[in-house]
């Protein structure tokens, strides 16, 4: 009888843990979807490729150290998101690859280091490299 009580207790603990975990995951997913929608709407009218915007949000949101930091066109890569030059280069290469575009070369990345300071700068830099259709 004691063994049955122990098994039942462990089962209750496991079910409780599973429910709490699924709620946490659902809340994080919902927060990410809200952030993605806000990001995409912030670029409404910029005539940038939709796939590039989606890939940019995914790449940047995974690099942000502080959750809840909104990512907008004016968000500064170093100051607001804490990205180093190397991080910004990695993000640019990742976005271009995911968009199946041309990968920026060393000279291009040197230009990135000099000219890219905000999310909008990054996307303007990447637009010629990304081989995807432009959003209407």
C-alpha cells in the first residue's frame, strides 16, 4: 500500500510539473508572436521582403539577452540589444542564408561594421543580398 501511495504521489508531481511547463511554454510562445507581429507592423510600408523581416526578427529575438526588449526599426544593435560587431555580422550572415540569398563577403561585412547601427540599417544592408520577394 505504501508503494502505491508513493507512485501516486510521483504521478501527481509529474502531472503538475507537465502542466506548469506547458503553461510557461505557451506564455513564451504567445509573447514571441506578439513581438513578431509588432516587429512586422513597424516595418509596414518599408517595402522590404517579408521573409527577410521574419528571419531578422527570429535571429535578433534569439540573441536578445533581456526578454521583453521590443525590436523596432530604430532599435540600436549594440546599445539596445547588446550585440557586438561579431554578433551583428553573424546575424547578417544567418539572415542572408535563411533567405537563400547571396552571402555577404568580407568587404561587405566591413561596410556593415561601419554603417549598420540599427535594425533598420541592418535590413537595408541585407536587402540586396536576400533573394526573396518584396512584401506589398
